[in-house]
């Protein structure tokens, strides 16, 4: 019997192969019944163009990604993750009541969530696997996910991110005039995604969200987020973009200075730390080449055959029939792919920016979709599979609730900031 990780990989395989099969069948229909003698030539050319685009994007990522991972390494060595651990520790201990006070598993658990917020994937994954092992030791039913494991996984899949480095890098590579303009919308959207996931799990687990500590943390953050959204609703579109651009760049550069200050405080060699992280950036950019080319070519043949247009038009007709604006629909494939595959969603995002433009509304919405949630099924499969959990209980339900909230928030915020 296949484990959950194998099942997710198999679904992704079916999706990828279906891009080619559907494209072939539709192109064959156009050739035979519509007399389109150029369709197969165009599809074959799209495979060459998409392969070239995937390689160029991957190589182009190297510089910016290398810089940011170098800066993040300075912050990591300076103790940024531990500071975040101290800030959120009291709050998270309330969310995991079945974990004994001062139990060793709290360390990697909170460090994992903090590393995810900083987009430190290389640090977050091993910490997360270690946390799952510790939670499994406390789990009385080894085949069934415990309440603590589900809360931990849903908070992971909700995708709360403070620095969406990768998305800003892709936007820069695709020619965006202001690659960081999606910073605030992503930050806000991931908050709503995380909040929805937390509330959903708390409902199942009967966690008292009116506990004083929980209220202080959630109430303060929610009030602040609400104030930001209310403030932006009082401004015109030009002023919103002006303030968003200024605040995004100010916050991001302040983070750079803050990480350097932490390194200086610990008397680290900042240059050496930067080089260490920068080397990781180069290797990451190289490693994604085959994955990016695979998904971009699949999407390219699917789009060139006309199948993507039929899919988007069908969704747009349905949404328009319900009376909603349909400008965001062209970006929707990114949101639909994200729960299954980060790489697949990344390809959808890049395809949308390539087709409509990085600074188009669809291009920006796709970027916010990409940053608003996590790869729910893959994360659940990886983490539960690592400790042989067979019964995931309500984890998938709560994870998808968080995803849905993130997508809805991403649409609303994109209209607020960019439309």
C-alpha cells in the first residue's frame, strides 16, 4: 500500500503527464476538424522556448538569491531564530497543552516555525522532522496523529512568511518594476491563512482561544492587521502603491540592517557568514533547473494547445455568472496547484507573469497566491510519513481551510493594493 508521500508524488505525476496528453488530443482535434496545420509546430516550439526560459530564470536567480540567503545566514548566525523563539514561546506553549512544560520538543518545534517565517527552508525542514520525532514520542497512539502533531503541521502548511525572498527574486527576474510590491499583501494574506488554520484546529481540539495569553498575542496582531487594512481602504490606488512601496523597501532594508546588527552584537565575522549563506543560494538556483524546466514545458504545451484558455475561460464564466469580478482568474492556476506542489505553483506563477506581464494584475495576484499558503499535501505527507502516521484525522481538512482562507485573502488584498 502506498504511503501518503508516494500518493502525493503520484498525483503530481498524473497532473504533469496530463498536460502533455490533453495538449496532444486538443491539438489533434484542431488539426483534423479545424484545419490548424500550425498547431503542432507551435507546441513543439513552445517546448524549446519554455526550456530556454526555465534555464534563463534559474541562472538569473543566482545573484539576488545568493545575496538574500547570505544576509539571512548572517541573521541566523546572529541569533534571529532564537529571538523569534523567545517572542512567540509563551503563545505557542498555550497552543500545545499536551506537551509537558519545558519539554525538549518545544525547542525544535518553535525554531522550525520561526525558521519558516524567515524563509529558512534549509534550516526549517530538519528542525521540523526533529520536532515530529519528539511529538511522536509523546503520542500514545503511534498510528494516529496526535493533537500536537496536527496543530504543528497546520501551522506549517498555513505558510506564515515574514520575508518572501523567492517570490521577490522571481518577480525581479521577470522584469517587475518593483519586485517587492507584493511584500505587504503576502504578509497580510499569510496572517489570515495562519489565523484560519489555528482557529480550525482549536475548534477541533477545544483550545480556549479566549485564554489571556492567546488573546494578547492574537488580539494585538489582529488589531494591527485590521488597522493596516482599514487605513489602506481610505486611500486612492496611487497613494496605496506609494506607501506600500516605501514601507516594503523600508522594512526589508531594516531587516538587512537588523540581521547585521545581531551579527555585530555577537562579534561574528559577517563577511564569512554572508559567503557561507551565499554559497547555499548558488546551489539552490542550480538545483531548481530541472524542476523548473519540467513544469514550465508542461504548462507551455498545455497553454499553446489552447487547453489553458478553455480552463481559465470556464472558471471565469462560472465566477462571472455568480456576479464577481473575474480579473483574478488568470492567476488562479497558481492557487489550485499550490497545495500539491510548490514547484508546480512556481511554474504556474512564472507562466502567468510571462503571459500577462510581471506587473499585470494577474502577475501580481499569482505572486500573492504563491506566497499566501504552503504545499499542504506535500508537507503533511513528508512530516507524517517520517514518523509512519497512517491516520491523519482532521489535519487535511484544517490545512485546506487555511489554504482557502489564504486564497480568499490574497484575492481581496490584491484588489485593494493593485486594482
